[in-house]
């Protein structure tokens, strides 16, 4: 199996634009606080594919750290 393949072009048939937000948990005095660190937009068939595709793309972002985790995946509405 080749796994999830990245669409060759944006707006490929059967794909939609998704926004994937990455966050990091930072320790405070007696608590942890979540802080959003980066947003990516990817074209994918569904949210699960968007999450997988974003994992490959996020590693190329300057300042990327392995502690970053996906906080949110949402489909971006089509413009009318």
C-alpha cells in the first residue's frame, strides 16, 4: 500500500481544502497551557487524509518541533 497520496494539484476532483492547526502544551507553575503554534492548509479527500498529509508538510516548517500535535482539523468552506 502506498498510503495517502498527496493530490498533484489543488482542487483535484474529490478533494477539499482543510485547515490543520498544530499546538504545543507548555508547563506553567502548576498547570499546562495549550498554545497554537502553526496552521497549515492542505487539499485532501477527507479530514483523516488531511491530518496524515499535514504530518509530512509540518516537518518542513522552520522552527518545527516534534512536540507539536494536531489540535484541530476543519474543512474550509468553498467560496461562493
